[in-house]
């Protein structure tokens, strides 16, 4: 198997193509997803079970969809103590970080007795989607559940695709139990999103759905938006590394590969003004890839969206990075904090040679559910705010309305809304 990473000049058309990404149309899949959603909305649990069997091979009855206390207890017996130690350390770090995001309701008094404020309330019930089936992603459980828990969400419902035997990974189940997830259902794919959005006899509907999944899950979330809220439309994973001649090529190559193994459409990009570093990283990518277990995925990811681009200087590298708006941005340069102000668009920034992206994926504390596909230009990572509602509060006195009412009336009349104007006018003191 030949694994390679191309080295080109920053102005090469290949760099521009990768930076723009390939936003393929998914018309056929979108139609299939719409049919799945309609079936679940009409037929409930029966449709959920049918699609679960059709797409994943697990034959479950409606009564078997919800994970039992016995299944959770059995999961604890199957995981190692070292895993429990690791998941509890991660849980503590993630909780500590997200507690710092928590905001409080506020009120303030103004002139003439006016009171303005904002009331914050958590969502009542949320659904978190955790990928599964052939793999286990306990870290995704924590990243979804912890900010919801910190926000004060009363009911956290988790869905995850079972394996062919109708079981969930014990690591996923234990992570959910440790994070305080209230309900767990063995459902994946678009049918899981439909169950959460519309509700079934077994799965009560939720107010918001969060968590990444495959293209069926992503398009299902897109189609149910409005019926429920969603976090974001997640795309393939991305890492962009900006490095200078002080960077360790072994570290840079390892980090590029750590993202390339995610998905055949993942992006792994290095921007550097150092030609020497570029060639050393390429050699390291080839050497290290030979020892990975997902070589076919890595090969296709690097063919599709992998590149080492030689820039004129670091300034050009940061300009290109801001255009790309990467999910993960690593700064392997001599003075990363001095350059931090040049970062305009990124889901998460990793500073220095000892801050590899997997630290953020698993343990550091910040959320790893991040904007992809360039949406870091206008979107943020999942956080406590994602599970809160903000309600504006307005209390005017008669004196305040008398003082400002004529301005309100004028603005309403300019917009042709005479009833709006009258609702203020009838309250104003008459001379």
C-alpha cells in the first residue's frame, strides 16, 4: 500500500481546492432519510426496529430498545479499572471546564424605574447521539452529556447504534452512567434522530439533539430542525497544522495521521515556510503510517484532502488558515502565544509541541464537538450555552413610558404598524 502526502506551493490549485472543501450534493441520501423520518413518525417503534435490523442487523423488539439496569451493571464488570480511572479523570476535567461557562440570570435598574434583564433556563429534555455499532466512543458521551448536565438539563436521553447482537459497547454504557445520562436506547442512524424528534411509545421526544454521526444522521438532523433544535451539522474531521523550522517533524506527522485515520474524507493539512520541515514530515508520515491499523482510510484521506503547502512566511500561513477555518488548528511554532491574535477562525487551537489534538479529544476539558466544513467562521463548539434558553425581561413604569413613548409611536408609524403605536399611546399620560 502506498501512502503519500503531496508537497506543493501554497498557491497551487490543490491547496485552494482543499481549503474550499468538496461540498457534495447528497440528494439520493436525503430522499432516503426523508422516507425513514416519515416512516418513524407514522409507525413509531415498529419502524425504528425495522430500520435497526435492516441497516445494522440487530433484531430488537420495542421492549428491548431501552438499556436496562442489568445491562449497565454488566457493562461495569466488563471494563478495566484503568478505563474507569481514565474516564473519571476526563469527566472531572470536562466538568470543571464547562462549569466556567455557566452564566446566571441578571437584572438591572435604569432611569424612571425601568428594569431590564435576562432569564436563563436549561432545556428540559435533550437527546445525545453517540456513534457506535462496530466501534466505541465513550469520549463522545462525555462531550455531549457533561455540558447538558452542567446547564441543568433534567432529562438526558442517549441513543447509539447497537452491534449485530443488539448490544452497546460496555465502555459507552459505563461512560453514560458515569456522566449521569438518564436513559439509553439501542438505536442509531436516521431512525434514532426521528425517534428523538417525533417521539415514539418507547422514546419520548426531546427539545434538542446533539452529537455527531454519519451522513444519514447529519441529514436527518438537518431535516428535523425546527421540530427540535440541533447543535450543528458535523462533517469530516479536520486538522490544520502551522509549523516553522522549530517544529518536530515526528510530532507533526503523528498529528496529521491522527486525523486522517478518522475518515476517508478527513482533512490533514500542514502549512509551513520551511521546505526542510516539509520533506521531513512527509518522510515521517510514510514511516509512521506503516504502523497504523487503518492504513486504507489514511491513504484515501491523504489522497482526497491531505497536503503540505509551502508558504512564503507564517503570515501567509495564518491567512490561509483563517480562510480554511479548521475544526482543529495546531500551532507548532516557536512563539505560538505571540501569534494567537492572528487566529480568526478555528474550532479549537492547540498551542505548542506538547498539545496534540487527541489531548482535546479525550482529556483536557474543552469540548471536542466542534464546527467543521468552514463553519468555524460563524459557529462555536458545543458548550453549556447550547443547552440553555435566554429569555429577555422588560419592566417599564408609567413614567418611563411617558418619557419614551413618543419615540416608540414614531417608529411604529414609520413601519405602518398603527396598532403597535396605539398600544403605547393609550398608556401614555394625557396632558
